């Protein structure tokens, strides 16, 4: 994952890159009948399998969306198109035309947690309570610290019936569906079964995702096994197992790939890309839908208060040179979102 930013100004559309070895290409073909995929992550630890996992977006894509799921998901069916929202544990959602603060989510029927218990509206309310309601017995400070800031305008919520949930926001918020995609669901029944203890839940988690957690060893590895009873039969994993290993050093990831210790790595260092290509490894990348900007100091007396200074700094950045430095793994930014985004608009500078 290449993240290049400037002081308050978008510098690059950072690309998400994974490198797959020739051995993996063979394993991928064999994966039609099973197999194991070993992944070297950029994170320094295994993401917490408690539901509302840590490690940011890395934790969500490796643990949050594999073992657990949200009401709203991302369409990951294309490797070269912008990702859009799709129904996940909710089949539909809409804002009340008479009250723009009120949202109604219709839940997907027939979904089961890994422990066999039913997913329903009460489970959604229970999961929102675990991160928002400090008086709830299942409130978890760890999960709250990861999830509460994702849904800052959620003021109240309740089950309207067994398969319908109402969410009321404190202000009009058209981005609520994007924010709810960050809130994933843990099994209330499993939490009770392990003694109402989130630390115990880590060792035997239960979500609704396409993978089940088979083993979890912090800072070393997690083994995820296929969930054959996954509700979306079109997305039941072809792999038997997915092994996650934290390898934060980029050179170490490349070395592990070359040595055959892993099959797939994230974010190879740019200077290693040509040799990996020459060695026959396959590179896959796509553009993230946003940049990571620095927030400029706007305290009294700051030079950044002068828009001319901000524009001058913007023009002084050699984006094309940075792209060359990064081995081409960068798209020079022209705004906060890429030009192919429907939100790009018509920037004048």
C-alpha cells in the first residue's frame, strides 16, 4: 500500500498492491478444489478477532470482513473499477423522506453466526450497544475505540421488528451508509457462551463471514478456515484455509515471498518491483478511493491561513517525479478523490 501525502494537499492516489508468486498462481488454480493461501500483511500484529477489530483498514480487510461482516459491504468483484457499496447483512436501507435523520435497514433473512445462532435485529442493536452504550454489559472499550468514531452521528437505534432496524442520526448525514460499512457484527450467543468475556471471545470468535477463525496466536499468525455454510453461496471460499502473518517490514515481506514462506504479500517496496516482475511474479494494484492528507495548522499566525501559501505549496510538489520514484505505483492527485469518482466534481485549481 503506497501512501504519499503532502502538508494538507493531496499528493498521490495511493495504490494498493499485492504481489503473487508463480507458486501462488498454481495454487490459485488448485484452489478450485481447496488449498491454503499464506499472506504476509503490512500490520505488525494479527488483527483482534473480537468483531470490531483493530489495525485500521488492514485489520478490517483481513479480519473484519473475512470472519465478520457489516450491514453494508463493498463490491470487490472488479480489480480495476472504483468500489461501490452493496447489500451485505442488510438487503436494503433508506432514509425516511419525512425525517432525514431517520434511516431504516432491512436485514437479510436466514443468516447464521458461525455458532449456529440467528442474525437478527436484536443482534444488530446488541452490537451497536457494545461500542456506543457504556452501560450495556457487553460494552467493550477496545471495540468502542475502533468503532465509535466511525459512526459519530448515530444518536439512537432500535429494532422495529425481528428483521428491521431504525437508526437515527444527530444531523443529516448522507455518508451514513459508508460509515455503517465499518461496523461489523459479533455473535451475542457466543459472547454469552464464553462467559460474557471479550478476552475469551478472542479465542473462540463467531461472526457471519465466509471464513471461521481456526486458531489465533498474537504477533505470529491466524488461521482462517472456509465457512461452507456461508449465506452467499456465490462467495463461499474456494480455499480451505487462509493464513495471516504480520510482516511489517517491506523487505522482509519480499524475502518471505522469494523464499516460498508466503504466497501473497502487500505493498512491496517500489525498488523491488522490477526484479519481482523479471522473476515472474505477478503484480496486482488498484487505486484507493481517497488520499491521506496532512491537516494544516490553522492557529492564529500560521502561514497556512493564507490561501496563496497553500496554492504555492501545492504547485511546488513534483508529483510526476514522485511517481517515478515509486516505480510508477502512484497516480498524481487532482483532488481528494480520483477523477473517475462520481464525487470528483469540477475543481477550479
